[in-house]
């Protein structure tokens, strides 16, 4: 499938801004575009929304595993939504803000622990859990097993730190911890892309407008091939 593009990246890299700009660039060229995201605004999103998680746990006695399974169900609804849209718009282009393996890489600590409360899986072993879950929700939609291309949006350390300081008051130790987490997440993304055999392009987002034009150009080129 040539019209399914996923965007991944840590918070604060400008990923969402870039997606919106890519959409504008593609629409200027007459393309029909749908921007969607995980978990998305679907009927069961209330349980998967991190803001509601603790409340739902308390109200419904939901444990981490139940929460994780609700996330998987939500992803299934997301896939069916994209499939229906593409059936109505076969020449349309999907721009997706994170996708199941990306979400696992991003929230690895919380989500994998849900399935292994005692020992905590090593990262390589956890791939088999993610692979099984991904296969489960795409069993009858193989076109959504892998995106056409994944864009990994990054930001250099100086800009990342400046953005952190401008948005939230961090002391130096907190900033260092956040950068350390950022590198762990990036390594997890790349490891999952390798294991899933996803094609990806890592882009340092120094200028969101230039980044968006570059990505839109590559999508147009890919759709013509």
C-alpha cells in the first residue's frame, strides 16, 4: 500500500506540527488526506486515555493488564476506521500520529510490565509480545501490518533543552533525565523498526516548514512510483 504514512517521535520534537504542515502541503497539490492518531477519538478511548487511567482503575478495579487490553482493542477500532476511509477514498493518503509498535516503544515500561508483573521482559523478548498483539489486530487487514514509510522526527539536544526550559521549569538534573529518556525511546523506535522490517527515515526537525515540505515531496514521489 502506497498511501499509509506513520510519524513517530518523542514529545516536544514538533511531530504534530509537522504532520499538520504535511497535510497542508499535500492538499495544496489536490490530495485527499486523513490525519489520525493513536489512541484516537473512538468509543473506548476513555479507558486508554492516560488522563483517565487512574480514575478508571479506581472506579472499575481495572489493573494494568486490563488497561493494556483496552489499548489493543482501541487500536483495532483505529485500523477499521482507516480501512473504511480508504475504501471510500482509494487515492487518499493516511498520515498517522504513532502506530501500535511505536506506541509500545514509547510507553515500553508501563505497557510491557502489564504482561509481566514479576520479571519484566528484556526488550528483545518483549518484541514477541508486541508482534503477537500487532498480528492479532491486523489479522484480516494485512495492508496495515506495516506503513509505506515511517518518519522518525527528532530534535537536537540544544533545541530540545531550550524547548523544555521554555515550556516547563526544569533543573539541570531533570533536563538530563529527560534527554536520557529521549535517547532510550529513540533506540527503542529503531529497534522495533528493525524487528518489524519497517522502512523509516530519521529527520532532524530544525525547521518544521522545511521538514514538512521534504516529507510531502517524498510522499508524492512514492505515490507516483
